[in-house]
C-alpha cells in the first residue's frame, strides 16, 4: 500500500513539474501555465498559420507547433450580454466564418468566478483538419478569446495536456509596472596631490 501511495505522489509531482512555464498577458490580466517546451510564436509564424487579417495577438506553441494556444482580446463588450442567450448567435457566426465546421461541444461554464462559452469544433484549413477548444469570456469591456488547438490527427494524444492547461487559466492577474532603476553614479576619483618639485 505504501509503495502504491508513493507511486501516486511521484506521478503527481511529475505532472506539476511538467506544467512549468507561465505566460501572462498583461493587457487582459490573464495567466496560463503550459508544459516545458512551449514558446511564443514569432509574428512570421502566426502569419503562416492564420489569415493575415484574422491572426490572434499572441500564440504559444509546443516545439513541433502541432499544438498551439492562441490569445486575443477583441473590442467587444461581452459583459453586457447574457452568455446563455449569446450562445446561438456565436454558433451562427462560427458556422459562417469557419470552413467545414463540425461541432463537438457547446456549453456554458462557470470558471474563475465568471461565465465562459466553451465551443469545441473541427475545422479545415490548408487541407488539414484541426480540433479547436475555444474559450470566450468578458474581460472588463472587452472579449477574451482563447483557442487551444491541435491537428485532428494529434488531438487524441494532446487532449489530456490541453484539458490540464485549461485548468491553469487565471484571470485578474495584476502585473506590476516595471520600475526604472537609475544607473549608479560613479563618484569622481579624488584628485591626486601634486608632488613638490625638488629644489
């Protein structure tokens, strides 16, 4: 029994150690924790993955870029809407804009003390199918959109990791303003005493 408990504790320690990289999106006050190896994509990489006019603000991806998490803040006051009633209009917008959309999950959930839309669907882009887990909520007077995404072929293996990442999202993170520290001023070297000339 003791060995069994130790094995469980070791597995839990490995899991928490694996989720080690924290990314904070200061503008929205959102923090997300991802496994080691995830990095921010360069703008050139984002432009390759998304249409130029619709690319998200930031994207985090694994080393192979087969799993990505995009973040965007849209100028839309979602707080004034009832999300349960907004579900259908969101579905209609997605059905018009997302090529070959196939719904997998549509629900309203309570997380971080507020309501979120969780929309899961298959989409097709550049002859490949992708599984998307899209999370939408209000942040102040704007709309926060997170999309956890993997190719349909990679999703079964990536799903446990993506579901774990979803649980690490933290809202209302206060990011302190960087404080400029003045460079230390050097004290002038003491003047050397002039030696008297020998008379």
